[in-house]
C-alpha cells in the first residue's frame, strides 16, 4: 500500500476514534506531549546536520554563495508575502491574551 494511503487511513481512524472517545482521552495528554517533544528533539539536529552536510558537499565557494544568496532571498520574500497578507503571527510570551487584545490596546 502506498504511504499516502496509509497516512490518510491513519488520519481518518484518528478522527473517528477522537469523535467516539471525546474529551475523556485527555488523561493520556502527557504521553502525547512527550511524543511530540521527542520528535522535536530529533528533528532539529537532523535538519541542522543535513544543512551542514549539504553545504559542505558544495565544493565551490562561489556556488555555495549563490545558493546561500538565493536561500536568503527566498526566505525574505516569503516573510514579505506573509507580512503583506496580514498573517497574525504573534510570539507566545506566556500570557493568555490574544492578538485582538494587543491590537486594541487592552494589554
């Protein structure tokens, strides 16, 4: 079976079980949080190592500079698109206030 089919089946089964069991499954929230944290702990070093290996495999410094420049331009372009589209990305500082409270001045 193809991977995307298995992912869709898992997604559908998870949604069905979530609808059947409901909020009572919150007793295993700690297990889910630990799982997500462990995945994050693995993903960040793997991405960093892939970037380092990829950059070191480019032998020519001029080519590395061109790739780095294009990467920075794409990153900045994506940020501009996000900024102009009005994406309300507000860093979480631990408070329970939402973005609407900050914009209205009720801080």
